[in-house]
């Protein structure tokens, strides 16, 4: 019996077990590792939500300190700063990122992998510090951070789907 015959027998056996619902692709160790990765992703996502809230608050405080800002500026500063930041991180706007990820409006972060989420979190945290600590205008804070860090866009990786572990 040749290697190809052995492989054919093995593949046939595996296929029959898959068809009959007897095949479990993940070992117990792999399932545990996947569970931990999903938990880690959840922690990174929750931390990112807190950082985003901090940035939103920093911009709000900046606007309160600068009441001379136009209504148009006040209305669009959050979206404009986000788009500038996304352009620096991913080379695309929020809308382009949502289209790339094939997700709904304001759902891109729920569809990015943990590496991308961590990058956004670090960038937003630094921008928040510049706004809060140095009273730097939000768009300028993004530009300064990008220039100082020599930030280059990264490829936005999609989050792997969570698997049913039962």
C-alpha cells in the first residue's frame, strides 16, 4: 500500500465521520486555547470601549474650554478625528473600513482582530492624553501623534469568528 492509498483511506474515514456527525475538529486543548483567545479579545474590546469613551470625553472637554468653535466644527470633530486616526492606522476612513469588513455602521471594532483593537486603543489613549494634558486641538493631536510615532497604516485584520465550543 502506498502513501497515497493510506491518505485516501484516512481521508475517507474522516469524511465519513464528518458526514455522520462523529468528527470533532478541535481537541480539548485547542478548545481551551480558543476559549482563552475569545476571552482575551473580549477584554481588549472592553478596554478599547473605555478608551474611546475617554477620548470622547476629552474632546467634549476641549470644546467646553473653546466655546468659540463653530457649530459645524462641534458637530463633526468626533467623526473627523476618528477618520483621521483610522487613516493613520489603516489607511482608510471609518466608512471604508466598515465596507472592507462588510459590517454595519459603527460596528468595525466588533469585527477587527485583537491586534488591530490594541493598536486603536494605544493611538486613542495617546491622543486623549495630548488633548487633556496639553489642550491640543483634537485633529492636531492626531496629526502630532502620527508624526511623532511615524505611524504607518497596517492591514485591518478581521476578527476570527467565535466557535461554538459545546
